[in-house]
C-alpha cells in the first residue's frame, strides 16, 4: 500500500522532466522517506521504520499528487486520517471528457511541438526531406496545404521528390493522402509520369487498404487517352482478382462509373468469361449488378445473355441468386421471359431449395401470363403438392401461386390443398395458406386489376403482340438460347 500511495502520476514525470519552471511544485523530501519518483527506494532504517515515518511517506505521496494535479490543471482534494495514517485523494479533471470517458486532448487547443514545427514554415526549409514528411501525419498535412496554394514552384518541388517513391507512398497510411492530392493538382505531363510509374504495380496497390483509395482517385483524374490506355492495360489481366477482393473491387467499380463504354469493355469481357466465378462470390455478385447498372445497351445484352446461360447453377447459390433476381427486376420482358423459361421442368426441384425458392417466387410474380401458367402447371401435381406444402421453403411458392395464378389454375390448386388443410392447419405456414384459401371465397377484383396492369406493361413496350419475350414474333427465344429442361441436355450443360 505504501508503494501505491507514493507512486506519482505519469504527468508528474512529464512536468519534472520537461518544465523546469514547475520545480517549486515538487514537495520537500523527508531525509528518510521514499522519493516520490522512486517508490521502491527505502531509507537506511526502513527495516526498523515506525508509524511516524509511514505518515511522512504518505504525506509526501499526497503532496506529490497535489503537485501533479496543479501542473495538469486539475482540482485535488486530500483527506487524511490521523489515527491510521491513511490518505485518500480525489481528483477531478477540468478537461472535457472524450467519448470514451478519458480527458479529451485537442491538437488545435494544445499544439504539439511537432505541429509548431510547421507553423509559418516554408517548403524550401524542408528541401531534400519531403519524402520523410509524406509519412508523417503533420508533415503530410503541411505538404497538402502547400499543394493547394497557387504557387506551381511548390508543386514541382514536391513532385520531384515524391515521384520516385510514389508506389510506396500510395500504400502508406498518411502518404496516400498526399498522393491523392498530388494527382488532383498536377498537370497532364506530370500525371503521365505518375501513370508510367505505378502501372507495373497497380494490382498490388489496388489490393491495399490505403492504396485502393489512391488508385480510385487516379481513375477519377485520368485526362488523356494514353493515361486511360495504360491503366486499363495494367488492370485487364487481373479483373477477376480485383473483383473478388475487399479493396480491389472498389477500383473496378470506379472504372465502371468513370470510364466510357469503350474503355471499360475489358471488364465486361472478363466478367462474361468468368460469370459463375464472379456471380457466386460475396463481392462479385455486387460488382456484377453494378456492371448491369453502368452498361451500354450492347454490354447489358452481353451480360444478361451469359447470366441466362448459367441461370440454373446461379439460382441455387447464396450469392448468385441475387444476380438472377436483379435481372428479373429490370422489368424488361426481352430479358425476363427468356430467363424465366430456363427454369421450366425444374420448378418443383428449385422450389424446395432455400435460395432458388426465392427466385421461383419472383418468377411467378413477374412472368408474362403464358409463362406463368407454365410455371404453375408444374406445381399442379397431386402427388407432389403435399410435399411442397410441408416443405419449409416450397410452401411459400405455393402461397405465391395462390395469389398470382390464373383463376382456373387457382381453383385446381385449392382442390388439391383442401384435403390436406386439417393436417397442416396447426403450422404457421398452414394458417397462412388456410387464410388465403378462405379469401378465395371473396371476389378477387384487386388481384385481377394487377394482372391486367402487368399485361398492359408488355403491351406498351411491344405493341400488343403476343410474342412475349420472342424476337420478330417467330417463337424463338431472345439470344437464341435453348430452353433448359426441354431438351436432352443435362441439368447443368455448362463448363
């Protein structure tokens, strides 16, 4: 206990070492009491110390606490117990508390020695040391401010010293911010040099958590065809690697957003070639959706065609199913009807799977009337309906059929379900199905209007023809794709 009470705070060390003006705040020492700076030190007679000596040591500890509090701007109240010699010290900080409860420090209110170093400094004072400043927080801020000034001489001075180290600095925690600022303010000739400098290492930089920010800024400020060509050539062999990376995928998305259709075509070619690998990845499925968003008409056709070819394996994947649903949500029957027909003759199998059952529900909702009848017809099988009703996923598909099927198919479905209701009525999904069937006794005016509205959407786009999803009204599917399941091809005829 003696050592703990006599131990000074870290602020006491700082004030004693760095502030000679506060030496008068150090309490006078008893000849045989432990020095507050050395709590483990003992006097020559420590083995035979008496109670008064303990009081002296304790008083010194309390005085040291008062001195430390005075140096650091705190209010200290000290109370002593004359009987036991114990002392308790209560310290109340006058500094504002940070969000974590500790005294908040403000670099603006209490400028550090490092910050004072740059106050009023000129860039010429650091000639030959700019590279080291780039990796220092305050030094990096100082250089960024100099780049924002209209003096081009300062920009040239910074550029000349930073350019040989640009690849390294792009991945530095502080240096990457200077690189972004330099990319923004340099001219085309300087940017050409920077592009040539980083192009061989663009993949490594893009995969770095700091470098990805600098590369994205680079892409924003590409200003000449030569710069764009150099960057796209460097990224082209590694598109899939970047898409599947936590940091790199943002570089690809920036290319999609900023580059022209011609210059970003290399991304669509890579994604089309590796569609399943990209679409079934956590980050890849998101990037593939952004590819559709930023695509030209030709590029969108290219992607949707490939997604349709691989629709069956994609809908059964935790991430790939979102890509298929995204195409369905486009609302273009040139795409959706062709895609929905890929699932014919597999509706029951896909309905009992966790991910594909969601896609089948959406297909029933958005399909054209003729295609919807074909989907529902596969479920109208008396031998399968009980299994579908009791399945934790397929029962939702059945509920969707009750809501969207044509009247004659809905009546037939209710006839198959009604004998099974007593055995499933106690289950949550059974209650919902029973409720839907009860509502079948009432007029379905609202739902009928919804169907007519869906039909009118296709009529508006395709002039009231009956070739939903077909080209030229000849009955052949868009893209010339085969109907999966309607031929002798295996379930997954894909490489």
